[in-house]
C-alpha cells in the first residue's frame, strides 16, 4: 500500500538540495531569469539552429532574438519550432519520438512565447495542466466520478485519472481548457461547466523523469503546474466518454478512491489532484494524516523558474 | 493600495536565498535535524542553563537530555521552562517582556516537547495556529464574518482578523483549538462547529521580524503554520464577542473584504488566510490575478525544519 506522502513524492521527486550546476540554464532574449534546466546530454544531441547560443563553460543555452526586438514572440516561436522540427525529423529523442504536438506557452516569459508540448521537458520548461474533479453529495455520502484511461494511450494506459483533465495550450486559459475538455472527454454540457465549475487553486511540483519511464529520456527535469477545479453535480449528471482518451467512468465512494490511490491505480499527478481535493474537503485532515503539513507543502512547491512575466 | 502578492510577502518575507550560516542551529536530543534558527545576539543574551551546550564555532545550540533517554520529554520541557523563566526574570527580551505564556508543541520533535509560546520565536521554532472563516451564502451573495481586534491587544490592536483564530497549545489538536476559540471569541455553539467546520488545509510561511515591529527583537526567524477551516452558516448564526479579544463583528461582502485587504486593515497573517479562502472559493482566479501561481506557492512555503517526528 502506498502512503499519501509517497504518492506526492512520486511526482515531486526532484531533490530539494539538488546540485543544479551540471544543468544547462535556458535563457530567453532580454530576460536574465532562468526558465529551464537542460541535461548536458540533451544539449549535446539537440540539432541547434543559429538562434541558440550554447555556452559550454557557463552552461547556458541563450535564445537570441533574430528580429532584434521588433517581433520577439514570432522570432522565438519560429526558433523553437525549427529546432523541434529538426529533432523530430532526425528522431533523436524518445519523448517526442517522431510526433509533433500542440503549442504550449512558456510560463513567465516576458513576451508571449511557445514551444511544442512534448518537447517542453527537453528544455525543462514548466508545463501547465488543468484538472477538474466532478463529484456529487446528493442524498448520500460523497461520490466522485473517476475515469479509466484508454489502453492505447502513450502515457499511463489503463490507469485511473481525474474526471476531466488536459494540458493548457498556448492560446487558451486554464478555464477554457476545462470547458472544452469537459465536453470532449466527459460529454459534460458547456453551460453547466461555465456556470458551476469552481477554480480552487494550483498545484506545483517538480519531477525528474525516472529510468523506468519508457516514454521519455531518463533525468529530464519536468516542473509542472496544475490548475484545479471542482464541479459539484446532482446524480442526474453522468459523464460519458466521447473522445478516445477515456475507457469508462466509475462513480466511486471516497473509500473506494482511497483504496485505488493506495494501490497505485491512479496516474501519478491525478493522485496528487485527488489528495488535494480530499484535503480541501476535510477528508484528509491533520487528525488522520501524520504527514499533513509535508504533503501540502510538497504539492505547492516553489518552482525555481518564473511563473509571471514581471517576476 | 496593497497588491495581493505584497500581502503574502509581508508574512513570507524570509529570503529564499538567505545565507543561513550566521544563525545558530537549534538541535534537540537524539535528533540530527535542525529545528530552528537563532540570531547570534539572542544566543549571546540568553541566560543558558547547563542543559544547553553552545558551540560557537559550529554555531549549534544543542539541548542535552539530562535524563539520558529515561524521560526525554520531561527533561527537555524542564530545560526550556528554566531558561525561559530566567529570561523573563531578568527581562532581557522584548518578545517575552516579563510575560509567561502557554506551552506550545515543538513541531516535528521526535518525542513530545514544548516551549512557551511567546518564547518560541527566540529559538526560531515553528508556531502553529488555527483559523476559521465563517461565511454565509444564504439568499444573496457571499458574506463573511470579520472581527475587529480589541484596542488593548499587545499585537495588532484594532486590526481586522479571521472570524475565529488562535494559537494551538501543546496539548490540543488544531480542531479542538477551533472549537474552544469559536466559543470564547465568537460565542459560536460547540455542536455547530463540531458538526460543520471543515478543515481545508494548512498555510506555511516564514517571517523575519522587521525593525518596525515594536513588540519583538528585529530579525527573529518566525516560521508559521496555520491550519485553515471553513464554516458555512445560515443568516441566523451571528457571532458575538465574548472574551476581551474582539471588539465587534462585521458581516462584510467579498468586495468590502477586498477593499479592506488592499488598505492593509487586516492583521498580516489573517490577510493570508482570507486570500487562501478567496482562492479555494474561486473568487481569486488565474484569470483575475496575475500572480496567482506565485501567491499560492508562497503561502505554502516548504519550511526548512521538520514538521513530523519521523522526517
């Protein structure tokens, strides 16, 4: 049985006392801040274009704005697009394995900037997701809608998931992401979600990709930020799979969810979202969880990269 | 007008990149972990008893168990009690200024151990509080019960506060603290609180006492941990001052609370509790607060001291 803190540690596993001197620091134009940590072997294998200046002594990857400030966003987006496209063409990294993906915002960039989702962890950039827990308390104890992921998915096939979840693409807000994912993944009506979904905070953690994960290079630094939402519904609202990502939905009791969590049946970051839900709803408390404080601190880790343009 | 992030920074103002080598590290018997940072000038002025071994080279304050493991709790409690009593008698520190206070647990100690509340910041120990926000959504928009502190209080007189709040004494749980404070400070019925108060998490931050604060030595390191609770009530429940701590209660709209926050009318850590309440209830969101992620990370700071006996 996995303890709650171990579930958090599975996601937030980048050491707090890590020696980060070995990493290359990724810097954007006109910005002294560090936006990501890159492994030396990734820097070595990346098919860099001239817009990226690599300082092997100071270990800095500096993106240069070839527009000289005239249109930094477009210049940088093009630079990232070109280098990622080359990397996909020569098929050098497992994590992108020949696949293009949708553009994701570089969190905290001074001018809007984007990189393909699957490629972001190669640079160590923060990724953003949005997760919504749909539950009912009508006429009995709380029950939670839990989906099982499809068997054909590239990551975490057949594992349990958050009711609705997705990555936040560059040109949408976390809330808009939830609205369309709720429709696509769970057939939930847009009006219901717009009216009743409640934003409840954000979870932050930092993962170092492990050797056992077959879909990505070992050691990649993967900082993550998950916007969490709650949606309380009555028993007549029943999520149904629509796209290919969800196999089926279960209406689980809190105890059933706890058992599934402890058996490791949830996708790791969905376990975190569920623990946070249990904490906010008074199910996990200081009285029943000895690691209460540690769990809460760990699921709101202060990331070492900027999360807003101005700081 | 004070921005939300500035309200957080007022509490969480200990630098993240602080050079901590100047502090004396406080260690407990049979425990290699550091439980607090002490200022050198406090170490210099403290009327130490023989149970405390001061290493001025390594900058360690090591409490020794004079019972040799037979009754570590009692031996350590006696040692803390003696040194604090001497300090009060010679009246050497502003923060205790001749006043004894109730025993508070040393968070994360391997065996239960306690020190007087007002003296804890001299050692840099984590202090624990419990805060409950009482609100109503009945038949109109949300309104929140906000008390004004009495004018005679030693700290933050006349400022706005959390509906119910108190420090958690050594021999009570955070929830039991809320139950009795709700009765003492707000005349709220015990049954109502026991049945309906909902634990919603914990806030952690680290304050360095400023020069402007007249009630404490400048520079003291003050890590804090606040257990937060929500209590939704109907309009017939009206908190009333009972003890001397609260002057009066106001039933404020969300907008009125926001204005008061931005004018700096709330006691600093109560502002934090209110921001967390607004975040959990979808009032402050990623769409209306540009520092959303930073605020949430900062109010759940990972404290550098243990928060559980075993880690």
